[in-house]
């Protein structure tokens, strides 16, 4: 039996024994995203004009992400700022989330509260 086949067989046997990969830490990240930009305009957070194209949004997000990502920025606030930028991009780039955010803004409620949830 070849080495590649043996690795595949070992993986199948391990999964059959109930092996499960470690749980992902999604809960904390999702909570941070849902409230990350509460009340802020996602376009202002990204630094682009309202109604920007997908390419402009992506470019603005990448520019902000390169400055705020915790792997690049050693500031203690970097993780929170990156989560805020990510939430703004998620909202601005998804038509449904953007519609929900605009509806909340028109009502006078918290601009983005919960808009980043799916």
C-alpha cells in the first residue's frame, strides 16, 4: 500500500473512532462582528463613498485590514479595530445586510446593531 493511501486510511479510521477536530472559536468572533460597528456608517469605517462598487469596497477593506490586522499591528486595540472593519465590510458588501442597516438607520435606531448577523 502506498504512503498516501495509508494516510487516507488512517484518517478514515480515526474519524470512525469518533475523533473530532478541536472546536472552532466562532462564538466570540461572531459576537464581536455583530456589535463591532454599532451606530457607525460602514462606508465611513472603510473610508469609501456610499454606493461604492464591490471592487472599491474590497480595495478599501484590504487597505484598512493591512493597517489594523492583529498580526501586523501590535496595538492592544488592533483586534477590536480589525473586527470593526471586518463587520463594516461584511455589511457593506452584502446587499441584504446593507438593506437591513439602512432600514435601521432610517428608523433612528442603532445603525448597525445586529446587521452583521446572518
